């Protein structure tokens, strides 16, 4: 029973971090119709900046600067590269493909800089653990849940109570009508990209924290695990992204925790388990768990 509780808490922590990344996918898609594949390199950029700066600025200062820089880079990529492709539905498909190229360029430069090193982000939790009744939980996992909950709550407040959030929801519902009503679509989507970049940088801290050995050149690939979570939720649903992330996080934790009992599925099943869950759910709900009626998969 204790092992199950440990596994479930690990799944909750992992799902909360995935939710940060999945919300980035959803926000960008709502604002621009683009499936962004740059999240891996943006996550790696944020983590690399924290690792580079924490000795001089301290962890909090390095994280704050990394979040701001990564947000600015994401916004600049949209404004200077992707928006030049166009804003109509066909252009969104082309821009989606362009994000793959952008991700390759950024990731290649970052992996060259990191090389074979394991970089410490200087987080204050280290390898400390806390005993919660019969379970033993890494402090980094507790911090991941708490910080992610605060950040996700802030994102939902932005969606609900700010003029930008209203403009984003209007653009997602009918971009042409929103433009006619005075919504500056280019600004809305650029800020959506900034938000996605900031969330990716924040997620990097917890993906590289204990029990992970540190930031390495493959850390950015972990962002792709959040992609099935966004798809499961309906791609345009923030609530769906949160639910899908928790489902994917629990799946990963359970498969890892009970891999000896699941050996008949293959040693590498844990790597594909999130995608297996995605396929199974989409067989029943092709538009995702929280997609609106009549929604079409792009």
C-alpha cells in the first residue's frame, strides 16, 4: 500500500509539471491554430539559463530571469518568424511545420552548449525528502505540485479575468469576428507564445530536479510527453489539458512503479505508455475528453 501511495504522489507531481507544458500547447493553439513543436527547445533553454545563472543570481533570480528571457524568445519567434507566414488556416498548417525547423535549430545549439554534461539548476530542494505518514516524498515533488498549482491557477485567472484572456477566448471562438471588434490578433497570439515559453521554463526546473540527475541535452524531449495530454483534453481546452496531464502523469508513474509486473509488454513500454493511453482515449472520444461538440481535429 505504501508503494502505491508513493507512486500515486509521483504521478500527481509529474502530471502537474506536464500540465504547465500542456497549457502552453493549448494556449498557443487557441490563439493561433498552430501546433507548436518548439516547446522542447524552449524548455531546454529555460533550464539551461537557470543552470548558467544560479551561481551569480541565486536560484530565485536565475529562475525569474530565465522565465522572462524564454518568454521573450518565444514571443519573438512568433512575431518575427511565424506571423510572417500568415494567419489564415492554411498558414497555420505551414507554421506548425515551421515550428519543427525552429525547434531543431534551437535544440541543436543548446545541446552543443550542454554537451555530455549534467547541469545542476541549484534548486533549494536538493535531494531532501519529507515523510508524510507512511510515505516518503521528495521535497522537489512537493514543490512541483505547489508551484504548478499556483502557476496554473494564475493562468486560469488570466484567461478568465483579464482583457487579454477575453481577447484570447474571442479569437479562439471566431478570429474574424474578433478582429472586426477591434481585437489585435497579432498581439494576442504573441502574448500567448510568451506565456507558453514562460511555462516551459518553469517546468524545466522540476523535470531536472531530484530524483532526476540534472539538466542534460535530452531533457527537452520530455516536453513531448505533455503533447498527448493536450491532445487528450481536446487541444483547445485548458481544463482538458489539466485533466489529460494528470492522467498521463499517473500512467507514467504506475508503469514505472510496476514495470516488473508489466514486463510482458516490453522493457520500453514506459516510453510509449502516454501515447498508448492517448490512442485508447481517442478511439472513444476522437475530439478529446473536453472538446466542444462539433470540434474537428486538425
